[in-house]
């Protein structure tokens, strides 16, 4: 059973019982990823490191990649 079909079943049951509708699948995915990244940066600071920015590391990898000529 897919997440979408389970969501449709849960929505139908909620409408029959008068309970609140469930959130659609994937609604909070971006928020969860951001929270995990923030927590990882927080733990790095507590462990004595620095809160690194992942986009800086990605940019550094792109700019220092050997170019095939």
C-alpha cells in the first residue's frame, strides 16, 4: 500500500467519524530535513567544533574538482 492510498483511507475514515483530517504525505519533509541539519550543527558546536555550512563544502568541492581537458 502506498502512502497516498493510506492517506485516502485515513481521510475517508476521518470524514466518517468526524475527526480531524490527517496531514498529506510529504507535507513536513523539508521541515524535518532542516531540523536535522540544525541539530547536527548544534551538536558540532557543543562538541567544540564549528557550525559548518553544507553549501560552502559543496561549493568548495565543485570549485576544486579537476577539470578534464
